[in-house]
């Protein structure tokens, strides 16, 4: 421990930047700068144990050299035992050399004399710079009378501030000093007891407390605390023992209180933690510290930001109360608790949903809407008219609850784009919900929050994505939903599409009612049959049949070709597709209700043109002033057997214009040869029906599929057997029954139709009948093939071929009546695509011909049949020769 020493009149000064060394404290520094190294060498290294220096605090100043010091302050005993230490940093004196002048340093007027307890010298490699590590002990205070410079460091004329022994004895008799001493000793003992419980190091400090004078012990105690630079200076300036003891008592008491608060926080946190949560102790302590300090900054608090977001979301009053309860519950939870994240995600969903935010509808202009529909879609007059009527009602009564439109038709006829056009005409946002393959009711209503990984239904999620409460929502492929043990999504849609119920739609995840009445729902489907009747009853079905060849031609020219050109970076300067070639693509390469395959074939032609244009651009390489061209510019420069010359173009010529002039000179015009080269040989031929019906036992039927109408050939043949009927072609139960009915009717009328002699009415005597529906990989079902089956069997038994230009459809009864069927328009369009000239229809389907385009009806002869005999009369060339002998 520091003893009373006699100070010289002048001391070398080592400045401490923003740090104070008090008497009785220790410090370890590393000296690297030129001034500090010289000071240590001359004042401490050379004088050994007699060396003394002054430690003088300085305030922040510019251009001060760092000493890279590591401070270790503590208290020591007379025996030199190590006590508790704190780490800090200090700085060297100012920099002095030949180029830089010393900066003005704010020196303090009081310091502490120090002696070296340990010195070690080192040399840095490879610079060879000498450094010192010094352990200093503070001895006593002094006052600076005069400061001067000695070489690279400063010296000061000083006067000691320590009291004499007689003065100190007089102070110790002062009652105020005695009271302060007792108070300090009690507080210090209490602090030592607390530290002894926490660190087990209080025994030696108790010895110091009993043996050292209290005014010296005050400096030692305070030196071990973390305090500000101003407090350290105040302690240094406290020369009067009473003042020093009073300040030390205040600092010790404050340190004791901080330890008690820390213990209180620790106990509070540990009481809330379970064994599985102890690894989050530090995080909990930080939270508890904020609570003790009252430091809850809303700007930095995510939950506060979430609450503000919920307040601005416009939640209805009942839902806002529910959200507040959930938010209060969330605030009480710890982030590592299992339900914390799910509750937070739920509240974020409530804040993100558009409870009141709606699109501002523009004033409806029916003429503009009609022009928009005409520009986006060719044909579909009936559908467009229905949409215009719908918009007209919305214009007259904006809050009217209109019907739910359901567009039904084969793929590629524009169902989805029509819904998008409705949204554009209304000025609303558009969102598409795909229902294809949905089998879980939770996809519509959402999962309950009790499940892991729960999420809202597709409707609520779509509204969150679109951000408004009144979009046009497309329920795509509504006929593709299924049902299993997880529920029936179609049944869940009943509430969604019912205007009386959807104003309080209850999503299982949301668990609060949400108003869907402002949403305009539009559905699409390929078929009506799979849609449950209750759901179908809530929608207005608008059928979109396939396009005729003329409509496809107009669509290709007005829409498809410009779009394909744009997608492939082409223009009419590069590729030209004549109208005649488009017709050939439609007739020979596509037989579909929509136009998707037509667009794919046009895209294939565009890709072929793009390859040619890219190759030409590569062949015509352009530099700054020299161009290698294969154009008429070089015709006069080439001679037979001569090498290619380089045409020099002046810099004033625009390279882009030269290249464009070359491209425009040779646009690619599509012809039949290019069609076969790019698209391959024709896939369809108008003579297909004639070739297949040339053999007796084959007839042409018309069927309806999800892709529109199709032509279906029916083949029948006889062979030696036991009178059995064989059916192939992936047939359903209904079509198998139709085949049985057809065979029974033909056998019953065999004699009347002259298919067998009167005494040989059994047509199956010694032979089997095999009926096949080609395209065996495609499932087939339905009753409309009844008349086609009878015609094929009559053709087989009579050995007469059916007319190749005639197709038929209709259901028949066991008595020979022809019943009406559905999908008449699609079937006639299919016959038109195949080049069929005559179509036999049930008489009761006459009313359905109104929907068939006039251009198609003018090119096809429609034959109406009431009984099966009428069908046979129309199906065979020259009529039915056995009709006059028929008893029917």
C-alpha cells in the first residue's frame, strides 16, 4: 500500500485522456509513442525504484497519440496481494515531431504522483520500435503550479496537497468526520457482504477496512467502481477528507443499490422461467431491465407498431375488441413460447386484410366497356351482351347484388380473359383463385388455429394479396373440385356464393366474420355436370362454345399473330403469315374448340423466323466503319473466282439504317412448304371420314367432351362365335347399355329391315359382334351414341356403307324413338371442323339450332329424325331400300 512520500518540486507528466488515477489504485499501461517511451526511459527505467512521475488527467483533444493501453485498476494490500480489477483504456501525451506542432491540450490542474511497481521493455518487429509495459501505483495528490516542456514530454512544477499528520489528527476528531466515517464503514461493510455472497472475495477487503485510514480507503473503494470521467475528477479534487468521504459514501451507496436492483431483476426473471427456458436468461434480463427503467419506446417496439397498424386497418368494432384481447394476450407471452409466432401471424393477418379499403370505381361507360370487350375478344356476341347487361345494372344500382356468372366452355375459348375484362370495365382489381384439384374444405374455409401450420383459406388469402375488399374474384375450374374425408369444398362454396350469407363469411382461421358481399364473383368450368346442383343453383351459367373456322381466322389475324410477333421480337418486316396459310393451319393442324393449339403453331412459325433473322444478323457483322455485306452493294465488287472484298462505308452513314434496309428487303413469307417443314405433315385430312366409312359397319357420330364437340367413329364387325357382344374403347356403363339396346333393336327388326330371312331372325347365330370406339385411351360415356350404334350394326348386317359426309347424334329407346341430347352447338361446330356436310339430329333438338352461327348452318344440311327409321333413311346413300317393306 502507498506510504507517505516526499515529492520533488518538479515531476515529469504523463497525461491520461479521459481517465483518472486515484491514490492507492494500480494501473497497467503499454507505452508505444515517442514521447511516452522517452519519459519512461529517463524518469523510470534509468532511476529504477526512485523514479516518480505525475499522472495528469486531460480532456478530449484532437490529434492525440494513442497508447493502446489496457488499464487494470484495483486495490492492493501491503503484502502485494491482487484484488478485484476493472479494465479501461488510456492515451499517450500529445505528438511532437519536426513536422507537427503540438495541439492545445486541456490539462487538469490536479494530478496524482505515481511510482513504477513493474517495468518491462520490448522491441516490435520488424520496425524495431521500443515499447514499455509499466505497472504504476498512485501515491498522493498534487497541484500543478506551472507546466513546461522538456524535450518530447512535459514537466510540471507541483505543490503537494496531502495533509500533515497533525492536521489529519485534528480532522479525525471532528464529529462530522466521525459520523461520515461510521456511515461509510457501514455501507462499505454491507457492500462487502453482498460481494462476498456473489464473488467469495470479501475476506481480504474486510481486513483493509479495519486497518487502513478511511480517507485513504475511500480512494481505493471508488477506484474499483465504474463511474463517469466527471465523477472521477470530482473525487480527485476532493482534498478535504470530509468531502472525499462524503462523495465516496454516495458512490458506494449507489453501487450497492445497483447490485440490489440487479438481484431483484434476476429473481424476477428466474421466477418466470421454467427449466426449458433458462437458456434465454439474458434476453429475459434485458426485458426486465427495460421494465425497471420504464424504457418502452413504441417506435422500437414491434408490437406497438403492430397495434398502430391494426388501428389504421379500419377493423369493425366487434372485431377490434377481439383483436385487442388477442394483442394483450400476445404481450404477456414470451417470444420463445410455442404459441407466440402463431398469435403474431394471426394479428398481422387481421391488420393486413382490407376491411374497409376498396377500389374507387370509375363511372361506367357502357360504350367503352363494349369496345373493350370487342377489342379483347372476337365473336361471343351472346356472352358480351350478357356482360353489358350486367354492367348496365351495376351502373343504375351500384350496390345491387348481381348474380354470380359462371362461364362454361372448352379450354382456350377465353373464359378467364372475359373475367379480367369485367374487372377492367369496372375499374376494380382482379384476383384469380384456382380451385382445380382442391379436395380439402380447409382450402376454402381455412384451417383452425389449433393445428400446426394452419393458414387462412384461399379466399381470405386472395383478398389479402389484392388489398381491397371489392375486387373481381375469379373462381377458376370450379368443376374440378373433389371431396374426400377432409370435406367437400363445393359445399363450402355455397356460403361464399350466396349473397344472403357471404356478408358474414366465417373463415376457420380468421374466426371472425368477414364481409364478402362487395366482391364480384365470376366462376369458370369446362363442364356443368360435375358441379353439385345446389352450387349450380347459385350461379348463372353462360356457355362459351367453340369457335368456327372463320372466327379462328379473325382471332388469329387480330389477336394471336400480333401477340406472337411481340413475344418473339418480330414484326411484319421480318415475318409475314398470309391469311391463306392461317386457314391451312386451322384446317390441317388444329381441330379444337379453342385457339390454344393454333397459337402454339403460330409460335412455332415465329421461332423459325427468329432463327433465320438471328442468323442473318450474325452474318452481317457491323463495326464502326467497315461492314461485311452480302447485298447488292457488293455486286460490282465481286468477280468469278475472286475473294470477298470489304465495303468501306463513310462514317456519316447510319449503321442501323443499313441493317434495317437489308432486313426489309427479304421478309420471310410463310408458304405450304414452310408449314410442312416447321409443323410437320398435316395432322388432319378432310378425306379421313370418307376413308374410314368406306367399309360397311362404320358410322360417324358426334359427341361432346370437356374440350368441346368431337367426331366419334363407331366400328362394328362380325366373326365366328357364340352370339356374344364385345365392346372396347374405355366405355362407361351408359354407353354399354346403349350398345345392348341398339343390338336388341336391330335383332328385333331384322326381318322387317331385310337383314335376314323371316325364318332366320337370329342375326347372331354362329357369330359374335365386336363394337369398337377408336381412340381407346380416351374414356367415353353417355347416351348420345345410340343412333350411331344402330346405324353401324345395320351397315354391318346389310353390307352397305354409310354416307361419308353424314354424322349423327341422338339417344334411342328400345321402341326406336330418337330422344334429344345436349351440346348440339358444340357437336355441329365439330362436324363443321371435320368437313361434314350433313348432320342428323333428334327432331326435338330443333330449338337448339338458334345458338349455332348462321355461317355454319349455311354450310351444313341439318336432318331431323323422330324415329330410328328416319335416321337410317338419311344415313345411307339413296335412302333406305327396305323402308317400304318395314311394318313400323
